C-alpha cells in the first residue's frame, strides 16, 4: 500500500481502528439493550442450582403462574420471607420452561431464558396441574415437539349449540378495535364450522370481549409490572379480556401489539385450545410487537380434534 502523505496514513489507521473497535461496541450495545429489557433483576443472570440469591422469588412466581412450578411449592416461607433458594424444584421448573420454548435445557437462568420470560404474553398458563385426562402440555409431548393442547378435561362448547356462538364487545369496547376483532372471528369462521353472530352488550353473548385494567373482578388481575396482554377463560365461560394498560394497534407497528393477532389467540382459548409450544401457532403464548400472525395448521388441527374433526375439508 502506498500512502502519499502522512494524513492518508492517519486516515487509513483510523478506519482500521474503527473497523476493529466497532464490532465490540456494537456487541456490547446489543447486550445492554437485551439486559435492559429484562423483566427480572439483572443480577439473576447466570444463577443456577445451589445459589441463594435475592430476587429469585420473582422467577419462581413467574414459573408458578404459568404452570411450570407446582402450586404447592411455597415461595414465601413460614416466617413470611421469600424463599430465595435455587433448589431442585426451581431447576426442574426452568428446564421444563426451556423445553417448552425450545431453549437449551440447562436449568440455568441464562440470557435466552430470562429474555424469553420477559416477553409480552397471554396470561393463561402453559401447563395445567392435576390434569387427570392428561390433555394439557405434558413432558412427553414436549419431547415430541410442537403440538396444540387443550384445557384440562378438554372442555368445549356443547353439541347442543350446533356450532353457533354469539359474541358481544362490551364495557365501552374501543371503537377503533372493533373491526380487528370481527376480522379475527371471520378468520376462525373460515377454518371451522362455527358460525358467529355479534349481539349487543345487553343481549348476552357466549363470548364477551372487553378491555380491563388492573384488578377487574375475575381473580386474574393484570398486575402493574407484568407484560400480560390478555386472557380468556375456557369454555363455556366466554370472558375474554384485553389488558387496557398495554399498547395495541390495528396495524403492525414497533411500539404496539397487533390487536387482531392477539384476538385470534384469545379466541382459540374461547373455543377450548390451550397453549402450543409451536412458535408458528397462533396459540404460542408470547408475542413481540410488530408481529402479525395468522392461524397455523397446528391451531386448526387442534380445533378439529377437539370438535371431532368437524373442520372444512
Ligand atoms: Zn393464551
Ligand atoms: Zn380478566
């Protein structure tokens, strides 16, 4: 290389230096961004069995809430203090969680696991305990891979309804989101033999959809620091609640959750589908902003199985 002047050489050296330094700076920034997005204390990163670490109860609460840690496990000990021991129960709950989300099954709270736990999600559990009929997610079907699941007891709408369901948008349902919900019903209609009719708020409705905030009378509050977007009760309850404190949008955008996509997911619950470990399925429990999803064959096959293969040919 021939440098005509010392300033050329200086520029070359500067560029060389920048090209070496920049990837490190970039990598460090990415790491910081990820860390700042965690819902949990950052010092939990890397913790594993045998540790006793302040704040680990937040992980236990998350895992218990979504069915990975037994409801009989005491997160608060007899003295009223948090049990912050990283014990066998927690390790196996984390491994179960990692299996569901197809992460390396290390049992360690690594970045990928904490990041997944920090994603916005539906607040219906992924795993149901004490399920006599083994219809929910079991360890065995997690081994097989990805498949739809049902609520305990395979609860569903009775045959007497003849696949006719009514729905109502209630409690001052926001005008701007009504069409998105109606479209979600149309999409499910197109892949099933269900017929849906919208009725007015005071006519009842098998499925009643509203935006709710905080504690809202169903013992499943949308808590302040959670990233729960919505939840729906299994048949034949029909209550379907969006979290009014979260940003939703009709269009796909970076700073909000696509309302029709969330509606498609919650309607799956309203019909009797539970969560699927398949990332492509609408019944996958977490969702980033800026993502629009449609029904997947996993969802449709789940519905067909629940309703005795009544799907369209
Ligand atoms: Zn859900
Ligand atoms: Zn609710």
